[in-house]
C-alpha cells in the first residue's frame, strides 16, 4: 500500500528534522471506514510487530521505507 505522505515530509521524518512527527506517526484513521492505521519509525529494525494490549494479539507491520518506517491497518 503506497503511503499518503508527501515526499518532503517523509524525507524530513527520516532525516530527524520534521517539526511534527506525530502528524505522520502513531494511530490515524485508515483509508477504509472504521479502520485505524498505525505508523512507527524505528531505524535499523528489519521487522516490527504491533501488539494489541487489550487482547495480546500481534499484528506484523509492513515496512514502508527502507530507513525504518512501518505501518499496519
């Protein structure tokens, strides 16, 4: 799934100089009604998993950028 993040904003996030990183990171409404997408930036990580604290269920996150941006819906 292609990210809906402006390339300049993504470059700023990766470079560490984005003024409001949580405009990109964390939970946001998903593209489909009633869904939530979560993004995380962890440079150096090959894989990342989101854990639902209420159920313990794990959700593998998809790598969206080679520098360590991940997303799951």
